[in-house]
C-alpha cells in the first residue's frame, strides 16, 4: 500500500523513580480498560507536540524529554492502517487530574504487568520497557491475526 487512509495516534508511558507508571482507565464508545494516555494527531501538528498536548489534556501533566520507543500498527478490516507512536518519559511537572477520557492514577509497573488485559497492553509493555526501538504489528483483517513484535 503506497497510499491510503492512515490514522496517526500516540501513547506515552510516564514513569517515576519509584517504579510507578501513570495509567488511564479509558472509557469510550468502543473500548474500556487500563492503557497509557494518548490520542490523535491534529491536522498539521508535529508528532511530539501531539503527545505533549494529549498528555496535558488527559492527565494535567506537562511532559518533556520524550523518548520514542516504538510503534503499534495494524491493518483494519476496511483496509486502512492505524499507527500509534509509542513514547516514554520520566520528565513531568504538575498535578495529575482525570479527564472525560478516563481516570488517571499511578500504579506500580509490576502490578500493571499482572493486569495487562486491555487490547495488547502486555505486548506494548514489552516495547515500552525495551531499550531499543520496536514494533507491535498485527493484521486485523485476518480472523486469526498474530501479534508480532519486531
């Protein structure tokens, strides 16, 4: 596919020096569960700026020193592609506050790994916790799609 419909989104794992990560209990039309905050890029918006904006909107925190750690992407049933740029940072300021997207709270990373039941969060945690860039990919047009980490 050289061109086509692509949705560009982002997600960020914010962590502290005590082994905690900031998680969001998302509530939405088609999803519900624990996930890292993030969202869609606006038209003409740089990717990093979109991450900073989304985190501010959903958590109240101002983040900096972002490290890109991977992408999650898949082909949807209609043939379009959905790409999530995965970032992490431990540079943040402000006080957390929840939004209409869901409640945000700190949780120990080890505890989150035991609860990683939202759509491939377990696989995404592998990417977030690696030191090298990785990709989580699957083909949602295939009924038996396999999640691949590269």
